[in-house]
C-alpha cells in the first residue's frame, strides 16, 4: 500500500525534483559549449619563458681633457694658482668652467680644446679677458696707499709722484698698466712704496687719464 504523504511533503519533493532536472540541463548545456580539447575543471599550465635582459653595449667616448697650458705668449702668463690673461687674474680652479661658458655664449659653441687658442693671440685673449671681467671673476686688488713718501691718499683721489689720480679711474688705469707692462699688480703698494714704479705709473696715468 503506497505511503501517504502530506501536501507540504509533496511540494518539497517536487521542488527537489525540479532542481535536479535544472542542474542536469545546465550541465548538459555547459558540456555542449566546451572546446574539444578542453579538460574538465582543469587548466593546462603553460610555462612562459621571459627573454633575458641584454647588457647595454653602448660605448661612451671619454671627454677629451682640455690642454690648460698657457704657452709662450705676451698676452698671458701662468702665475701659480691663477692665469693672468691680458692683465686679468683668473683662478685656475674656475678657468675650466669659464671656458665652457665662453664656448656656448661667445664662441658659437666651438670647442676650445687648448687654452693657447685664447692666450696666443691679442684679439681672442682680449675678448676672453673682457668676458671674465664682466662676470666679476677678477681677484680683488688691495687699493690701500700705505705709508710712503711717493704717494698719498687725498680723499677722492690718490696723488702719486705729484700726479692726482681719481679713485674712480685708478682701478681701470692699473688694469691698463698691467696689460702694457705684463706685470700683475695685486696691491697698490707695489706702485706707491718705491720711487721707480711710482714714477713710471704716474707718467703712464698722466698720459692716459
């Protein structure tokens, strides 16, 4: 004799049966869409080989070292820690950078491979000296007159061997005198403390003021 079931149990049984059928239909549908060589619930592992990084074989040429010798010239001289070009004292540790800047700004980018390209000729040496002067790279000159019988400080001027030289013109005259004589004057006392140098400069100043 068949077992009696309640209405609620019958509904649950039908729901379970429908769920089974739906699951079966879904499984059959997924199998129909699967590629022929696709494996069940598994993915084939493929090892990908990455190419090894190649070494950079680019060769960099070393920067040519500039020849910083002054050479035998009337326009410049080696003065130990500095080079005097047309009377302008330039510290050697600043000279390479100044030459680099000068190349770009006033030499149309043309490389200066040797300092003698500047120092051996009057025109190039003057141009470079004036460039450096414009940058204020000149060593500061000691302008004190000192205790001497050949010169005296007279306020706005310095009187040297009877020649009154305005202080506003004194530095420029000393620069010109350096260029003419080829002698670096770092202190005014190199002129004022001796009879001969003070007479020579007084004569030069009187002609060039």
